[in-house]
């Protein structure tokens, strides 16, 4: 029998940050479906928002609420903004080097932001954050990492969660944290890893844990149009923040590129229908031909490898699924409706994002709420030595995926995009 103080499912920023911030005396198991790096946080390009100064507080909150169509929970947004500076300081403490120009942080902009308030590590912000955190994670003697392991269900007894069931084992824990990410993998065209397909949300639903607004799905406006079913290559919104423009087949602009994502995606879809085409265009040349390669080295290299030179030609772009705003309903400490079970990051619904997430608020949410959750457990930890005789449950991951597809399909807006 394997008994842990805390089990964390998922190796993205939310799960990893929580693990690192938990007290070192706790015996922690971190389980992930593939390898540590195979998380969507690792793919994040644009950046991470931060409150630059007190004068920016009201406008940062307002930008987040406006992007979210005022369906956000305002108190959650205030926490996000007010704890952003200490969250970023913590990342710097763990070794993250955000890009600087002349020794000053280089704040960039994305859609929906009224000012430049996004820190970045070139165009691979998620990768550099995760590499720093993974280095620290691997040093921690109290954290055991289990890769290539599929969690299929929760262990539940008398309305309390006591761990998880994997394909081959049972792992008991006093506290269980779902940090399993969103559900992009069920979509035909997504920027997400294909194995991230709503497992956490499905487990919650099957165990009667409250979920909220899971059909609030974000479609990113600018992903590279390719004739394949592979993960769509994201062209970061910060490319538009630095000047890139969207064009139709007559080489004409038809939208404001820096409106919130849902508005830009809708404008592109409408234009595609009007022109009866499968893609529109993005011109990166407005970023400055000499700046494209230095500011966006990863995007540039990938495009060149695909035979596209953004310095001389337009990119074919199409909107694709990107993020799940809804999820398992949680309070400010990430507590779910099931005792002993917490949810953090994209799998959770803190109310921060409302109906449409403001660009670069997702990494920040993972940092801020991961830290709050860890602090909560550190203060309130109670050890249970559990040994529950479980009846065999014939659940598999395919069933979880089918459940998620069925629920999402009820939403007319997203139905046509599901695999
Ligand atoms: C992007 O770089 O466009 C994505 C950033 C985000 O999802 O907020």
C-alpha cells in the first residue's frame, strides 16, 4: 500500500509550483501522464502578466473583466492581480530569467491589454519557466515523480477523497490535487498536447464534484494553417502585440488585431466564411524585419523549417482551440466540493477568466493559486493513514474522454470542432 501526504496529478506550472511551495516535511507524489515536459505550460509562448505598478491595478483588473465578458469572479481577479508581483518574484527566485532590454525587463503586449504588462522569455516563456522549476523539483527529496502513468479515478469514501487509482495501482493520500490541465486534446485542431483531454474534469464529474462552465472554451486566433491533423503551431499573440497584422485574401486588414481573443477569432471565422476560404493571413513584417528573428527565435526557426520565411511572406493562419476557462469549481484555496480534493490551474475554475481569458493570465493563475493552495495545506495539514478496500472499478481513460466529449457537444458553438 502506498500512502502519501499529498498527491499531485499533472506536471504543468500549477502542479509543479504547488509541489515546490508545499512544506518540505510533506511526503509528496507527483504523477504525470507522459514525461514532465509534456505539459501545455511548457508550450506557452507569449508570457506571464504582472502588475507593473499601483497605477496599473484598476486597469489590469478591468482588462481581465472586459476580456471575460464580466462573467469573472471579481474577488478572484483581485487576488490574481494583487499577488502577481510576489508570484513573479518567486519564479525569479527559482531561477527564471525574464527577457530584458538594456538591463530593464522587456514588457510586451497582447490582445485585450491596455498597456504592456507581460513578462516573457523570448517566445518560449513556458519552456524556460518549466525548466527552472523542474530543476528544483528534481532536487527535492520529499517529492517522488511518477511519469508515464495514467490516473483514471479518484479514491473516494464518505464524501472525502483519499487518493487516486491509476491503470495498475492505487495511491492513497491525505490530500489530492488535480492539476491535469484542460481538454484541448478532444479537439480536431488545438494548440494543446493531444493527451491532455479533460481527464481531471471527467473524474470530478463522475465523483459528483461540482464543475462550472466547462463549455467556456477559448479559440486562439492565430495558429499556423497546415494540412495535417497534428497539434497546431501557435503564432503567439505577442507577435501581434509587437505589430503583426491580419490580412484577408485581398491583402486588406479586417479587424483590430489587439482586441480580446474571442473577438479576433470570430472576425477571422467571419472573414473565412465571407471569402469562402480555409485560412487568412498574418504578416509579421510589421514587427520589423530585423527584429523577427531576435524577438521570436523559436517561431522563426520553426517557420523556416516548414519552408516559410516570415521576413518575406505572409503566414497562413486559422483559429484553433487553445484553453478551457471553465473547470472544477474551487474557492480561493483551490478547495473543491469534495473534502480532501483540490484543483489548480487550467482544470480548475477559480472564476478568474470569466467567459474568455485575457492573454497571459493563465501562467499567472497557476503561480498565484498554486502558491495559495500550498500555503493552505502547509497551515492546515492533517495526516490520514488510509487503507480502503476498493472494489474493482472498470473505468478507463477512453470512458473519461467520451464523457467530456458528450458534455462539450451540448454546446452548439464548439460542437463542430471536436474530433
Ligand atoms: C500566446 O502566446 O499567444 C498564448 C499566450 C496565452 O495563452 O495567454
